[in-house]
C-alpha cells in the first residue's frame, strides 16, 4: 500500500475526544477510563485512528504560509473539487455550483432544513436504531421523533419496513423525514430498489426528505453507494442531501460540510434558515483541507482505506460470531462501525448492558453504549484502527467480558 494504516498513532494530548475525554466529558457520552495496567483502545466516537491523506496537511500548511486570514468567499476550485469528487465516486452528472452550499456540519444542515419545513412540536420520521446526533439535535429544537424500526431479514440484513413508514407518516401527519444513507449505526448500504421504495413512500405522503450521506465514501467490499437524489426526478426535487470530507478523511475537528439541493425552492428555504443565525460560515483552512482531500491522492488513499476497513470488519465480525455465544452482529456494508446486540448473551448470563460496558471499559476497550442509539442492549464498536488494535480489543473482550 502507498499509505500507512498499520502504525499506531498516539493521539493523547492532541485534542482528541476519542482518547482525552475517557473518564469524563465527551458530550457526556464518553466511556470510563481503563483500569491501571490497560491502555485505551478508542472504539466509540466515530472518527478514525489513522493519519489523514498527506495532501490535506500539505494544503493547510501551504495556505497558512500566507500571513493574512481575512474575509473570503469559497473559490471556484472548491466547487470544482466537490463536483469532480461526486462524479468520480458516486456517478453524479450535471451537478453545478448553484446546487452546492456550505454547512458547518451535517447536523446543522439537518436542522436548517427541518426548521424551514416544520414547526417545533411537529413529528419527524427517523429509522431506528437512530444516530445519537439526530436524536439530540432534533429534540433540542423542539421536535417529536417518531421511529420506524429497521428489521433484520432471514439472512440478518437490516431492512426498512415500508408499510410501517407509510402508516406512521399518515398517523402522525408527518411531512419531513430524515433518511440516513449509508445507515448509522447499522451500516446498511441501501440498494437502489430500497431507496426507490422509500422515496415512493415519502412522495405519497408529501414529505421533504433530509438525506444524511456523510458516510457515502466509506463503502466496504463490493457494495456501492447510490445517492438518494439519483433514483428519480421526484427524489432529486424533494431531497436535501448532506455530505462532508470529515468522516472520510478524519477532518471533523476542522468543521466543514456541504449540501446538494437541486430544487431552488428547497434550497432557498434551507440557505435562508442557515444564514439567519449568522453561524454558518466557512473556515478558510477547512476549504483548503477539502480541496487537499479531494485531490487524486485522496482517491488512492480512500481506496486503500476501504480495503483496510473491509479487512477489519471481516476480522471483528468473524471473531464475534465464532467466539461470543449469544452475541449477535450484522456485518456492515458501509461505515466502520459494528452494531453489536448483546440481548441474548445478557439473558443467558443473568447480566445487563451496564455490566458488559463496564467490563469492557475497565480493560480499555472503549466501546459505545448502544442505548444512545435507541437500542436497549447493544454496543457500537468503531474498527477504524490498525488491525493489531482490533485484534487486541477482540482478545480482551473474549478474556474479560464475554467468556469470563
């Protein structure tokens, strides 16, 4: 490989929530710090323990050499980088500068769209398990979340329940829905027919669709991301889609996402909402980071990352399946997160998820509490680490948690 996904990167003291907040902080969600004698293996917050592609740091350093950082506007090069990236990675044709808009973060874009088309107190449809960021942001703004649970089919694959979606949209008179593609935390990369069916349900209920596609670059194996807006002309016109290089290239701390909204009516409303708080302004270094990430080297780096993450997911899935009796996991098709169901294990051992979590945290396996994602007895496990660290985490879970 061209890039290094093997070396263990020390993030302590480098402003890393994943390691420096253990034992306190971390939005109130961080795991406990490990007991003496165990180092921490950060497997909770969804960022990666790999260095980003060097063209990102090169772009930032090159811009920082100029000593003026005054007011600015995004350049044509910025928009071209996004257009070229979307064409190359997702097969998007006809994307123009006018359809692209800066967002401080995907969640900010979600709320701008939501507040543009619904009033506080209104209901919003989401699938469950549900990303904790959606829950916090939407409820903080006074909306009522209605969940349509994903269900696992006979082969263990998470699926949407289209009849349940339709029933709840009608029952609660919902006209805004949040769609997550690929899905966080379940890791589903939706097939075209699934997105088409979902968009038919939304169309039949006159729903504006907010599509979070921040994970669209992190696709495993031979799966392929299908942009929600690409499945029909109606989907193109009723959907506000949100992307970012932050998840792909580990740039969340730089802050910088973007929307793609083709319909001018939707776009005008969303942009107006985002502008009114005067918070939604780009950082000049964030702009250059995106352009550095979306260079040809970024494509090579991402392809290699996909191979590494696919291997990590395969290893962790096989280990859990073969060694932890009563623990269930669906192999994710995208993202680098595993959603691990401990319900049967806890029942068989007279235990609960709190005991599982604290056993894991005590030995430094800093996994995330699945209850934050509306799952009563689950773990969310980040495997975006060198494989040696994934292997060590599985060994500790084996020895100290599930096979004590």
